[in-house]
């Protein structure tokens, strides 16, 4: 009632034309009558019988053909969507197959199959043997045997090579020279001299008896009879004080070897700096300061070779070409050993010629391996050179 009164008061306040008071009164009466009836007459519950369920259908297989007209289909609507356009397929039954036994086959086929099986078994056995022995495969049919691989032992770096005679070493050097040019035969001598002692440095010159013929321009500082002897021996430039002044003023040196007498050594200190720049300053240890000017000039014209000990106490020098004969190379080695003995320092405390002075001697070609030479064969070669070329 309170709600209805509130609604009626609002409608009057708004003065709506389509909601009149008569209508609200009729609505009020209907609601009040329905509410009084509901209180006087109770509502009876109504119960309905449950709908019986369909009995469960057995599993039906899909029919291969759609049902005929006028007959009830056992398939659902969803199943009919898939089978309505399927053609008629009649069921086919296949007879059971049994594999034939070996005794049921014909004699020829049985023999052929037995041969194939025997061949296959031999192949399998051969493969199994090959896997067991990977380095040797022995097939029964061909009898092919692969030999076991040979192992090559590498050379040891610290293994000492045998010491050869001089002639044998020269043959080995000539045999191992396989370059496209005429290689030079080199000699490498390790000396037993302390490298820290500068007064024991070994240096010198030598004239190879079978050296390469090369034009050498020789200058001699001498006056008087020594100057005449130098000109007669074939010296290219001979002079005294005038030659020294010319070199000091111009600073030019255009010759390969330089010799001087002992009397001119004091005057050469004026141009010593210029000569040292070219390595031409006369030195008594190198044999360029001499009394016999004729011999010195002739040896220089023949082709002299310089040698000097390096920082590791080793002397390196070329003693000829591979194209020379074995005897000529032996003579050149003898000439080198003779010059090396003459350049032996006086302060070396050894009585023997070679002991403590020459520790090892190797010869090789420019591109070939080296071979060590015995000291005894080197001594024989030096003696042979002295007898043939120096005492002749």
C-alpha cells in the first residue's frame, strides 16, 4: 500500500495526462482483490508423470546403401549425410593364405633357393671376417689378401749423422744438388774459440787453385822498386802520396783490392776512414800489408776469397761450384784448410794443429743438406795442397 501511495503521489505531482486517477483506482482494486483471493485460496502443487525413456538400441553398422522409400531407416540424420551418395559395394571375402613349406615346392625351385641361401651365408661370413680383421680381407672365392701397412719411422732431430771422408762427402754433395742453377759448395767450420775474446778473432784471405775466373781491380800503395814490381805483376792502380791526396780530396774508391807496403801504413791513416767504409783498409792479418808485392798482386788477380769468424765462432766460405770435379773441390778444400791454419791466433793454448781449434767441419751445396767431414781427411787434403801448389 505504501508503494502504491508513493506512485500515486508522484503521478499527481507530474500531472501526466494519460495516467488518470480512475485508472489508478481500478488498478488498486484489482491488486487488492487478487491479494485477498490469494490469501483465501491456497495454491495446489501439480505433478506430471515422467516421460518414459527410449530403450537402448544395439550397435548398428552403417549401411552401404540409403534406405528405400517407404521404409524406416535405422541410421540417424547425421549418418545419412555421409552414406546417401555412396555407391553400392558388395562385401568380398578373401580366402586365408598359408605360406608353402619347403617340402611342398618343386625340386628345381628348392635347389635354386638353397644355392641362393648358401651364397648369401658365405657373403655374410666374409663380411663378418672383414670387420674382425680390418687390415686383411680374405675372400673365399677370390683369395685376395691386402698386406699390412708398413710404418715409416720419422727421423730423430738429435740423431748424429755419420762422419764421412772428404771425397765421400763431396760425392754426396754433388749427388744431392738438384737445383736448376750451378750451386755453390759451402764450407762451415765451427772453431773452439771464445767469441767474447776479440783478440782471438780469425780472419784471412785465400787463393783457390780452381776458383772462378773473375776480373779484380787491384790498387797498390808503394813507391820506388815496389811500385815497379806491382806494375809488372799486373796492378791496375799504383801510387804513393799523390794517390793518397787524390782519395782524401775526392773520397772515391773504384777498386776491389788494396795492398800496401809496411813503409806506407803510417801515411794511410789519413784516408783510413774512407777505406774502412769500403772494407779496403790494408791489414797485416789479412795479408794485404806485405813485402812481396808481386805475389800478393798475382794471387789477387787469380781470385782470392776472404773469410772471417762470425759471432757464433763459425766460419762460412764458398769453395767452388758443383760443376767442378771431385779432385778440384778437394784441392779447394785443402787451400782453405791451409789458410785457416795460417790464421790461427797465437794466443790459443793448444799444441796440436786441429785439436781445440777446429771442432767440426761441414760441407753442403746452396740448396742441399750438409755432411760432416772427418778431421783426418781434411789434414790429408791440406798436406796434398801444400805439396802440389806451394812447394812446386
